[in-house]
């Protein structure tokens, strides 16, 4: 029997912000090759969000970022 992973509402909110930020980072990297604070601010992330979630979002973005195939 599987047990569902229960997260507090705060943890769920943190994951949601980090996940959205990671998606924004990946999209920007694909478009422009870089992503900075100004771009994230233009998407509605607050400075507090960026300071709090940047490390987690970068790790998620690294995992999500498409890689070219190497044979």
C-alpha cells in the first residue's frame, strides 16, 4: 500500500513558487542564454521570492533543462 506524501500548505506553496521560477529560468535560458533578477521581476516574482527560492529553482531548472544528445 502506498502512503501519500503530505506537505504542509507552506511547503506546497514554496514548491509551487520554486517550480514556476524554474520554468521561467529554463524558458529564458532557451531564448536568451541567460536569466537574471530583472527578468524574474518582470514576470512578477518579488525580490523576497527570488532571494528565498533562487537556489532551489536553479537546481530544478538544471534538472529540467533540455540537453543535446551526445553520441
